[in-house]
C-alpha cells in the first residue's frame, strides 16, 4: 500500500524534520509551516515512527475538502475509503479542532464525522452496530478556514514519548524540541556535549541518541502495530534495521550540571532508562562555579519565569552564563530562551537566531559558533 503522510512539528524545526524523513527514503517531501508531508509504504510508516526525532506524530492523510456546513462535512467524510483502514471490530475515536471556520463546535463536528464513518463502514460490512472492541484507529480532524483535513494517527502517544522520562522537573523541554536543537548544534559521534542546567537530562539523552544513531522510538510501541491492515513484518524489519544501525563505539561524552540535587538524580535515572548512562555524567553544581570545557558543545535551556521576581532571577542567571561561557567555533553554545533581551544580559550578540516554540511559549534559539 502507498500512503501520504503528514508529521506536525514545532514551528522552526521544519528543515530539521524534512532532512529526517528524506534520510528514511520518503518520497515527494513537501514542507509547510509546522509540518512536513511525504509519501511512502508500510515500511516507511514503521521507520517514520521509530526514527523521527523532531516530529510530533505520524499521520496518514485521508482527505481534504471544503466544509462550511454539516452536510458538506458528512458527505466529504463519507466519501473516504474507511474500510481500507478500519475493520468491523476496530475502535475509531474522533478528535480534532476548528479554527476560523463556520463549523466551530468541536463536539458537533466529532459527532458528524463519526456518523459519516459509521454510515460508510455499515454499508461496507453489512452491519448497523459497531462494538468497537478491537484495535484503536484514532481519527484526527482539523477545520481551518472552512477546509476540513482528515487524518489517521499511526503513533498513538506523541513521538516525544520516548519511554525514558517517567517523571520530570518543573519546566522540562519537550524531547522532540530538544532533538531538533541537538541536530542544529551538529552533535556527532565524537562530540562532547555540556548542559550546565540539565534539569531532567533531556538534552544530554537526545544528544547521546544522535551521536550513537539510536532510533528514538526503539523503546516504545505504536498504535499502528496493532492494526491488522499493517503486517507485523514491516515493524520487525524496521526495528531490526534500527538495531543494526546503532553506532556503539564512539568517543561521545555528555556532562550535565544542576544546582538541584533532585534534578541531578532525575537526569541520572532517565539516562539509565534511555540506555545511555555510560555516556553521561551528571554532577551537582551551581552555575556560578561552572567551568567551560574546551572543545565542547554547550546546549542549555535556562529557567525563566512569568512573574517579575522570577524574571529578575532569570536575568541574573543569564549574566552568570555569559560570564562563564566563552563560545567560539571550537566551543559553540546554543541557548533557548523566551526573553527578548537575552543577548543584553548574556553579554554577547548571537551569531544566529532561530525562532522556536517551547509548547505555547515563543522562544529564540541563540546560536554562538564563531
């Protein structure tokens, strides 16, 4: 079978994600704001779920059509080939959102879409009632400016759920965003990576995955693995190939520091769960005592706050970072922050900036590499 896929991503990581899917052998790759689309078969579906580090989930595009009335929405959904994907016993919940459209009630749209699918499947299978006790096929819809887009979620839990972070500190960075920043920092098998405010260790772990060519989805399962429509042989082949591609003999090393003992313990525990603890050292240390390691790549997400006192404290941290770090082409530094005047407090103008979103928070990635 051949599919058209779409993978959403953090705004600002589209080029990183595009490179990832091209490496998988995907075809007809196209990039738009916040997502990358491509074509491929069942093996690409499995590989995309296992390998994509900076994307949020792998969706099959089923159709897109104008829908400025419930009748148009019903008929557009009913015209899609649902029987190719959903069996008579399968579960098929509907989730989605509406934006700037005449159809703005999400519950009403969910109900109409569900009814249209049931109508189509009822005719295909010759039944009127669906028990929905089988494998889950989550349908996702978006209606934007009166255009409905219907997709099928193959991932289940978002791709940021790697399986290594059970708990986190107060303000963790999402794994997919961290992986994108690690890619932009050009971490390699011979790199040394330092995070002076490591939190739950996400940068350190994602850097270790990148350096050793470890597929980030190897330690978890995906919703489409339970689908009868996708043979298990594709998942077995993709996993076997991913295991063979792991580069075990590297000089990579990562060092994490944090003033919080709990954060240090958390980083160590997460690194162990991720299977990369032998490559990561974590030590309790105040940023005021930090010493830059020559030839290393520094990647850091310093804490920030919304209240005035927290903002002032964050600005003091930026000053201390600027005093302790001396970034150049041999020891580059990458800092993500939502503070629009970060450079002023850090004391150095970035060589390059890239706009990113950490959740709903607009940030800049300040890149120092000259």
